[in-house]
């Protein structure tokens, strides 16, 4: 997002965020909760059938990697990292723990172009103020994002 904001302006960055919101909502369907966590991070809470989970996550990655066309005709080439966590793998339905596990999975697969499903080990990753330790802003207690 920084590259888009710096190179094309904040309106372009806003359009990309809006496009991602629309794409996530369409992908997730009417029985899901979709929200922007802040910055360029979004969360989706939904049930994915175990048999189709990997296919659906691959579809999400493909959807998010489609270029965004701005109102003025310019094209923004975008990429996204996707981390996912499921109660059957993580062993809990606690949304905070699932979010931290998904965050750890996202960073494990950053820039791979694939969705990463969190493991139990990633669910045990230490956190600071609810965010995976080691993320920017978590190096000192009280300064977490």
C-alpha cells in the first residue's frame, strides 16, 4: 500500500482498499463477517467446508491478485498475503487466538502468492497486545500497533 500511496496518491490507495473490501465480501458470501482491521489488513470470519477449504483459499488469493482499475483508467497491480486459521486445526473457537494464528500463518507465507493455513505451532506464537510478537510495533511493550 505504501508504494501505491506514494506513487499514485492516497486516493488510489483508498480505491485499492475499497476494491479489496468488495472482493472479500463477494468471496466470503452473505453468511460471513468481513472487516478492515486497519491499514491494509482485513479479516474474514466464515465457515469453510473442510473438503473445499484449500480450493476456496486459492480462489481468494487469485481474486485479490487481480489488478484494480481506478476511476481515471489507471491500473494498480496488487498482491496480497493470506493467512487462515480454523478451529479444527487450532483447537479453539476463540476469535483472538484464531486471529493470532492466522497472522502468524500470513507472515510465514508472505510473498509466496499462496494462502497459508495456520498450524497448532503457529497458534502458540507469542503475542504482544494481541499481535504476533516480532511484527512492526511489537518490539517494545506499550508501543504495539
